[in-house]
C-alpha cells in the first residue's frame, strides 16, 4: 500500500470511528478521557524516554532553546497533560445542546442542535502536549482525530498516541478515534490536506510558514490558527506598578508560546516615569529591546540589551527573550501601529482610563483584547475550556481559543405531524 493509500485508509477508519463516537453518551466519552489520563500517569516513564530521544536529536541539530523547551516532556509536564484530560472530562458536553428552538405558526417545531464536526485533522509543530489536548478535545466533542505532528516530536507523539489508543479501546470505544497520520514525508501531509470528503476540517498549529502552507494548499476546509505578534500598550493613564508587572509577565513568563508579547508601545507622556522601571525589569529577565530612536536613550541609561528596531522586528514572533519597542504620542498612534503589524491574536492595554480602554477595544481587531491583564491569559485552559485545540485568528466559524464548543457544528431538527408544504 503506497503512502497516499495509507493516509486515505486511516481517514476512512477515522470516519467509521466518528460515526460511532457521535452516538456515544457523555459518560462513555468521559470514561475514555479518564482512562487516557490514568494511562498517561501510569506510563509516564516510557513517554519521557521516547521524548528524550526527540530532545537529543533536536539539540544535536542545533534547535533553539525555546523550541527545545516546547518539545520537552518531563514527568510534571506529563502529569499536567493528564490533568488537562481530567479537566476536559469535567466539562459539559456540547453535543446535543439546543442552540435555539421555536415553533413556527404552522406548528412545526424547529431546534438547532450541536453535533460533532466528524473527522478533525491536526497538523502541528514541536509541542507534543498538543497531541493529547487535540485527542481529548476531539473525543469529548464526538470527533475522530487524525494527528500529524512534526518530525521533531515523532517518538514522543507515537508513544502518546499508543498510550491513548490502548486506553480508549480498554473502555470499549474505537481505538481509531485517535490516529497518527501514516507516513513521514511532506507528501503524507499533502494527502491529508486533499482528503476532502473523508476529513471534515483541518486545523494547523505552528509557525507562519506551516499555517500558510496548509491554508494555501488544502482542499479540506481549514480553521486558521495564527502566529502571535501580540502587543502591550502602556497608556498615559496607566498604573506603573501594574504596567511593569503585565509587561514582564506578557514577555518573559514563557517566551516559547504564541500569547507571549512581542511588542510594547509606550505613551510619550508616561515614558519618563515608566521606562526606567520597566527596562530594569526587562534587563533582569534577560530581555533584549529592539527599540526606535526615542527608546534608545532610555535603554542606554537602563543598561538593557538594545538593538535598533526594523520592520522585521515589528512583524516578528520572536519565540525568544526579545521585544520590539516604541514610544507613541497618542492612543490613536498606538492603534495605527497595531493595525499595521498585528497578527490578530492578542493585544493588551494598561490604563486606568475607562474611555481609553473602550477606544482601544473598539480600535483593534484581534481574537482577544486584554484590559489591565497579561497577554498570557489568551489560552483555552485560562478561559476555562480545560484545554484548547488552537487559537483561531480567522473570523469564520471560530475565533480565539478553541475548546469543545468550537469543535461542533449544528443540525436543524424539524418535527412535524404530517406537515407538507403548500
């Protein structure tokens, strides 16, 4: 069987499993999720061993520390991934929810009800926790998952999928509800992207090149997750203590994630008071500032690592301890900058002015807007979803962190009593 047929055969098995899953009760799906979590805990050793092989290969290939961090699984991280599955099991099942219901004048009863999407394909990079999050969310929402991680995490993903398939099968659900896409070439990915009619939706998750490739080349419908060029704007009416804490957390709490801040914009009227403290905090965190000419003097005085900002910096998703920085003369200037350079992921404003906050909310067009809060909160777990399958930066079907509800579509159920249309 050639690689194309292997991929299509896996998709057919997934479609059969999806038909089974859509008929399962919440209790049955939750039992599978709990069995998966227990199995991850029980088999942590073999998962970490498989992951260590991936990490060793990544380091030998000169992979950056940030990407190695995204790849690495430790026993505490595996425990956290297992707990995320238990959290998902505790969430309400969206399948069967009546979105709206009403009676027509002719007596017909109309209900719009949530149903699974069917077969969800995931194409993603580096982070093996995505393998478990995607499988768990798909299963809970009644979908079969076809998973294609990057080659850098091949051993980790294979171990995780084996553990989860065994657990699902042990409680009577089809193991093919969770599958790794066969093959190890780019052609295998292309076959998945063109399996229209077998795969209902594709969700790419990773860097800009991966996402653009899937969007441009897939004949299967795509939910586009986006790169995170996130901004923090410190308004002239900001509380400086809050602003320093929010900027530091947004940038440096974890740099290898899409909701880390990549740009800070500071209102000129607060710059002299804010920047000495902010730059000291960034210096202590090891952050290099890529600043405009107005930032240079402040950066020199603070002793922070500094480089002149370029258009590439304004557009960058660094995944590192770097941040682009500029001083603006007004909220409108900040909004204009964000509209030009933002990837539509998350923007934050720090201000004590309600009017400024409202203008900022109305003026940006992103999946999430934070007011006096870190950009790091744009996350399915932080939003109470239990986990997320990705953060959508598009506007159709889903936008922002995608949890269980975003993995459903709807069916209209119309009930009559011998009604015919005249």
